[in-house]
C-alpha cells in the first residue's frame, strides 16, 4: 500500500489539456474545488487518479478502485464525489 501511495505522489497533478473534452475539464475543476488531490497518469488523456486507489474515467463515468475486479456500479462525477466524501478524502459535496 505504501508503494501505491509513493507511485501516486510521483504522478503529476491533473491539469486541463488543450485536447481535453468538457467532461475531463469539468471533473478536474470540480475535484479541485472540493480540495481533492487529483492526479493524471503521465500520457493519459482519459484517466484521473485520486487517493486511496480511486480511478475515474470522466468520458465513461466509470469508477475503479485499485485491486477491484471491475468498475463500481456507481457512475459519474456526482457518484465519485460521494465516494470521496465517504472515504473522508473531500468535504461534503453541496
């Protein structure tokens, strides 16, 4: 688990890229607005990485937790915000 956190910390913070679609840009802005430590794996145009092994794919809305066998049944940015709140990663979404 410590190795996973070290790998996460080495990823660059998520920045909006010129080719990003609206869903990616919105996710980055909203997650930052809630104070989330949101990262973007180098070279990835479709994935965001958050603490505690949470992965989010804004264009599909899929949420994965590292070590899981499939995506969670919850989908979308609002579901992600609730999961992060439940984990204590962000404050209550409005």
